[in-house]
């Protein structure tokens, strides 16, 4: 584990909202291994199975159930456990699902964000806030270069619109209430995260793994879509790095940040499917468009030059390394499931250590 990150989090009370989700569970594991006192606040796991259950995380951290839309309950948790650092990940994270439940998407993604900000504004304990949104917060302009933090926000689908609204709320609170306070607030944008333990519907990798395990063809709805595919540990290393910097110099890093993969050209969905099939050793894919297509961004790339320059941050996995790690996780899950005793916590820890070591070899500052 990174000595730099361990120093930043060891013994600290850290709240993770959305800790039962895919990214949130991985973040909780990493924080736990860094020596933090991890408090999770979330609804029940959004999928069955889930990385949260498979890693038996409820036995390893303070596991609280609650909805971020319930301001009073969230405030009670913060007052009781007094976190110094909050990572806000709780969200309705699925683009296609947002067309079915638009109001819930806005209520959770915008209202939940405002609740966290409002509680932190009156809290004497919270010193660092890292608000996680999405790369979908950028207005779709069909750019062939990566979106930068200064580009226009917006979104035509409910999910993207909710994330751009959340970013606007974060900036408003930062400038109106936190700019001269003891609490530093930053937001982070990263997208199309893959990795072991993701079982969500309407996501590329879970759909691929499920099809392969059931000996079915993988169905790909948009083979030519370009996305900034990245392993879950790539943005999480950015979040942790950012939180450490906020503790050191507070408002110097209180801003919006992109975290993305090394590929400047992005990767097409069909290439991802074909590489996964190669790594797994079996499977095939077919193009099956939605019967009633929804408006989705075709071309999406992120620029993380700001994080590289100011945080000295960089990803350690390319998209192929991300897929290799993901396949390793799901193959081990499949093996343990057959044997009837599934606990992948140790594998998650090992993958975190492997990623940290690869980052150290690349001389990425947070890993040294």
C-alpha cells in the first residue's frame, strides 16, 4: 500500500455514501486497507450478486443503511460518527434506467448531492468533501478531443442532465459557503469504469460476462461507441489522491477534476468485447440495437491533463490491463461460486496492491 495515502487516511473517520455499489465497495476496501475508520451510508446493494456482499464488507466496516434523499437520517449518521472526510458516490448510475425513472434520477443525483453539501456546511467535523459525478456531465458536442473541466456542462438524457446539475450545485456551494471555510470541496468526473464485482444491468462488461457464463452470444447495442474505458482503481486512485491533497492544502485543490485512461483516441465498444472474449478464451458477440433507441453519446473522451499537471496523477492501466484484471476477478468468482464458498475480499486487496505497485513503477506520485 502507498505510504503517502496511508499517512493521509490512517485513523481518520471517512464516510463513503453509496458504499454498497460497485465503485463504493472498492473504495471502502481500499480505505479500510489504508487504516481508515470507514463508515458506509447507502441503500441495500443495487444488484444480486454484488461486490459488497461477495467481499463480506459489512463485517469489515461500519455499515449503515439509508437514503441520501433522507437528509435527517444522513445528518444523524454524520453527527454520530463525525467523519473528517466524505466521499459522496451514492447515485442512480445507469443512463438507460434514467429514462424510466427520471424524477428519481434527479432526486437522488441532484437532491442527494445538495443534502450532503448542506449537512457538511453546518458540520464542525467535515474537512474534506469529494463529490463524485460523471464524465456524462459534459454537454455533448461531438468533440474529437477530450473534454476538459472548463468545457460546457449539460445533458439531453436525464442521467447526464442530473450529473451536470450536481456539478453546478457543488460549484455553487463551494463559492458561496466553503470558499473561506475550513472545509474544502472538490468534484470528480470519470466514466465507463470497469472491474471485478460490477453486476449492473445495461453495462457492457457485466452483460459480456453474464452472456459468456451462460454460453450465450454477447449482444452489443452500439459497437462503434467510443468511451474512456478505465479500471475502477484508476479513478479511485484519483479520488484518494485528491482527498489527500485537500487535507494538505485545502482550497488550492478545491475544484473539478477529470480522471481518465491513457488512451487518447478512446476505445470502441466492439473492440472491448473482442478483447474480453480473447482473454476469457471463449464467447462471441453480435450487434443487437435497442428496439426503441435512446439518445446516447456516441463519442466521449476525457482530458486529464489538469490532474497530471497539478496532482502529478496518471493511470497505471491501459484498457487492456483493465480488462485483464477484470477477467481475473470474474474467473475467480466463477471458481469460488462452483466450490460454494465465495469471499473475494483478499483478491480485491491483492489487485489494489498490484495496481499500487504498477503506479509506483511508473513513478506516479501518490504511489511512492
